[in-house]
């Protein structure tokens, strides 16, 4: 009878440990998902800024038909 109790207790401890591990893994996944969302937002903002810059350069350029990457730089 003592063996059954001890085995049940060990299983309970194992189950508690597994639940904690899954909970920690879920927290890590949530944290990673938030970070990925932040990085996606930053990339989209940078792309929008590049598009705006390219549009301004085309608007004021002597080469309005070309993208800003093809315009020669003068220093």
C-alpha cells in the first residue's frame, strides 16, 4: 500500500512539473510572438518610409521616371 501511495505521489509531482514546463514554454512562445510582431511593425514602417522617400525624390528629381536607386548622387 505504501508503494502505491509513493507511486501516486511521484506521478503527481511529475504531472505538476510537466504542467509548469508547458506553462513556461507557452510564456516563451507568447514572448516570441510579441517580438515577431514588433519586428514586423518596424519593417513595415521602414518600408513605408522608403516608399515616401522614393516618392519625394521622384517628385523633385530631374529624373522623375526613375526610382531613387538609379539616380546619380552628386556631392
